[in-house]
């Protein structure tokens, strides 16, 4: 914990100009709850934490809305917020201490320590159902935050969207954590770049990056690492990480660390042999230019849509230039015989959004989701990509118009088939401007190739079944 606090102090002082030791304090958690009170009508709001997994040795993660509002990181808890006749009251229901169970799952805070530790009134979690029945008698609305099935069973109004809206504007303490997460993630990417070569296994890349992150004080990976070499580079959420990379291929590495609960998200695409082929270089350049075009639109008060519009224009123009689509605004027949439709030819190669918010979840809400405007406290990614799937010509609907389209792009498709490129960085909008804390890992072609040209450390031999 001391190492994490020290890292926060150093980063806050040098980059975000935050107060030393910028923490998510009890006062900030209270302010978040006050904002939720203000967003909802009078009534009772029940915020569910996550239950302990069964069996108890499986990984566990606290429900994000609950964690955001309380900072309490134990299973089986719930927060009850009551607003009635102008008065507000908050109760935190936690498991009582039980030494026989704690020997298996770890020390519990216990009811008696809740007020001193978190500034809330503590109650035993076993009494929650009875308390809910009593609170119903007050009248007013009943809201639920957390698992939608539990909310439905309770007969409550789902208030997750209200919490998501609050989570979309990051505080200074949250931005500091995201900055550290991105900087640590970049260290892992750099170390991997200096290791990539023909014959390296995708899981070796994953393991090395995660080792670096943990060594630097991160929680671990912020999400399941995606390491896709060769044909796997064109699968967006490939997760097996079991293939061996071959000479002449590229590897898409979408992987990042979480720090103190906050996850970065970085993607780099690198050539396995250290040098991009002419075809790989062309695709990569289009994607990088698209990312930079979107990046130029990032500013407090700016329209979020401008990022996607700018990146899309570059992608469409680039794909038309190299012959993979007919023209920037060209379409193809994407529906069925019964329901004919027209779709952008761009969507054949770029089928996901430009980016997303980051925070407690790697896909976290951002305020521009609701407002359409980037603002101070926004934290998000920009991640354009081009994926030339080898089976693309086979899966385009077989119509007369599409057959003619496939003939026109056949030569270009043969040149670029199997290449997948995605480039992703993190952006934090602060009072003092926009930060790209993932900048520590290179993205320019010459810089990427320079890292890959450095001396290669030996790889550990991979054990296989004889």
C-alpha cells in the first residue's frame, strides 16, 4: 500500500498537479452519494455489492456501482440510502465478523468498525431483508443499483443509469489512478516489444506484460489480455492467446493494467520480424492517421462526435485509396433476400466504435455518453482499426451487385488479406489540458521498428506434450 501511495504522490505532483497523495477520500464518496440523492426522487435506494463466489477460491470483484459510492471492498454488502421528508440517512450493511469463516476468506471489517472506518452507520447484512420491508412503509420510490436480477426481484426502479452518469465525470483522484495505470501498462508494452520475434507464443507476450505490471505495483491486468498474431489479429476480442507468431505476420496486443481499481486500455500492433511489410505499413498508416485525426478533436467543451467523424473520414479515404472499398461513401448489400439493406463498405473492415470511457471498468461510462460533449473529468480511449479478414469475400452476401464489388476489390484484397491493425491510447481531460498517459509506448512506425530492433533477450523454452 505504501508503494501505491508513493506512486500517487509522485505522479500527482509532476503531471496532474494534484494535491500530494490525492486520494479518493471519505468526503468524495459522501459527495458522490449526495449527487445520487439529488438525481433521484424521495424514497429508498438500495445499492447491492457483489456476493462472495461459490466456491470461495474463485476470483471476486466488487460491484462497480457499489464500490464507486462506498469504497468498501468486501463481499455480501449493501448500501441503503433513504430520503424522506427532507431528511437523508445512509446505512451500510456488512457481514459481521466471524473468525471461523475469516480463516478461509480473510479478515472482515465487521459492523462495529464501519462508522470509524467509512463514516457510515453500520448494520448486519443479515438484517437487510427485514429493513427493506420496514422501509417500504415510508412510501416513495424504491430504487435499486447493481445486479438487475436482484433489482427486478425487489420490484425496484433500476437506477444504474443515474450512477453511470456520475461515474462518467472522473475526479482528480480517479484521473491520477488512470494515469498511473496507463504509465505502468506502457512499461509492459515496451518490454514486450523488446521480446517479440518469430516463434514467440502469444501467451508468452501476455505473461511478460502481466509480470511487468505486477512488478510495478499494478493490481494486475485490467481485463483479459488480447494477443492476436497472424489470422488472430483480425478477431476483435480474441482471447485464447495460444498461437505461435510467425515471420511476416503482425501481432495485435490489446492489454493493460489496473491500478488501485482503475483500468487503462492500450493496444499496439507490431510486426513479428521487426519490420512492417509494405502492405502492413499501408494499413498501419491509415489507422494511425485516423487516430491522430480523432485526437486533434479532443478538448474540453468539444463535441465527442467530431472524434468519430474525423477518424471515419480518414479510414474511408484510406481504404478507397488502396482499393479495398469503391469510394469513401460506397455501400454494399448487407441484408437478406427478405430484408435487403445497404451498409457502408467501411463496416466490412471497421466494425466497432472509435473508443469508450475508462475507469473502474475498462469499458466505463464517460460523461459524453449522455451530454455529447467532452469535458474536464472525461477519460476515454481512441482505438480505430482495420481488419481484413481472410474469409471476407466468402461472407459478403451473394448478390449480383456484391459479386461485381468483390471482383473490383479482388486484387487489393489478395494483397492485404489477413492483416489486422488496431492502435489504442488513453486520454484524460484535466483542468490543465489533455493528457495521453499511454504515450510511453511508441506508435510511430519508425519508433516501433526501432524498439523491435533492440537486442532480444532469450525466451524460456515452452513445454509441450511429447
